[in-house]
């Protein structure tokens, strides 16, 4: 029920934002919502897990609010308890949440944003990729092993990143199979343009099992997260 409600709001809002020039009858739709003057930089990046805090951020610097859905990839040297999974990268689609936010007050928008990673984790990635939700870009790791956030498709820029801070996900995060991946602060390095920072917060799923018992040599764990740029 809760899923259905959130998705009604999301899809209705996305349908609204998709119409650049509303038809004359548009205003008669009873669920028509006026666009508000809410800029995305009124959204504060969630920085605290309740016990630890990521380094500060100026809200006026927020350029994109996205929802990532993909996999965290790991390798295991053996299938025994004596080896631990090693993180080797991730791939994710970055869905554009900024299209949704001008239609709802910031407190409601925050609630929707915070609920979405847990909901999206339970929807197959391929299904979301084909859902028509607007895509802001892609997240992957380059050949040098650096995380890349390519938002050029939405004209937001490109961030080749390095991690500057990491805190555990809060206890109440949606765990998926093995727990929610950490929250991160990331800074730009060479190869970036128009974007200088990213925050991965409100994560859901993505953690590896504690050891390699029974694991194949390469495996993926589904995850979702909010990414603020
Ligand atoms: C991670 O897994 C995905 C499948 O979800 C795959 O497409 C991608 O190439 C993998 N990346 C790495 C670095 O293993």
C-alpha cells in the first residue's frame, strides 16, 4: 500500500513534469499540482547517521539530486570462511529526482526521497531502467578503479571521484540481504567537469556477506541510494 502510494505520487508527478507545454484541458485534471518555486538547493544533504556526520556541505551548491539503483560488485579468493569479499566496484543507473521535487513542499519531498531507495531496492533494476523514469546519468568504475558519475546525459557534468569520508548506514536502513552500504562523501579528481562533490546517503542493501563461505569468485549485491551532487 505504502509502495503504491509513493509510486502514484512519483509517476503522477513525472507525468506532469514531462509535459513542457500543458494542453488546455490539463488544468481540469483533478490531481493537477501547481509547480512551486522550490529549487533543489533547498534540500539539505542528509549528513548524519545519528552517531557520525559526513563533512559539511553548502545547500546552494546542490546541482543534482538522483536515486541510484544498481549493484556493488565483489570478488572472493576462495569459497571459504577464511576469505573476506573484496569490493571491486559498482554500476548503477542514476534516476533524476530533481524533476519530481518542484511539485511538493520540501518536507514532503524529503519523505518521498528518503523512502525511495528502500522501495527501489525491491524492484528489479532492468524493470526500473525500462520504467520511463528520467535518467540523470550512470555510475560505474573506470579502468583505474575510480568511481565515475557520468551525468552528461542530463547536462549536469562528469565527476571522477575519490572518497573523502565514510560513515556506517544508520541501523534502520533497509538492509537488503547483508546490510546497507556506507554513506560516503566524495571529491572530484582529474577528468571531472561541472561537478565537484558527491554524497552517497540513505543507502539500501549492497553489503557483501561477512566472509566468502559458499560465494562464487565474482558476485554482485543489489543496492540503491540517494546521490546528491
Ligand atoms: C559489476 O556487475 C555488473 C552487473 O551488475 C557488470 O555489468 C559490471 O561490469 C561489473 N563491474 C565490475 C567492475 O565488475
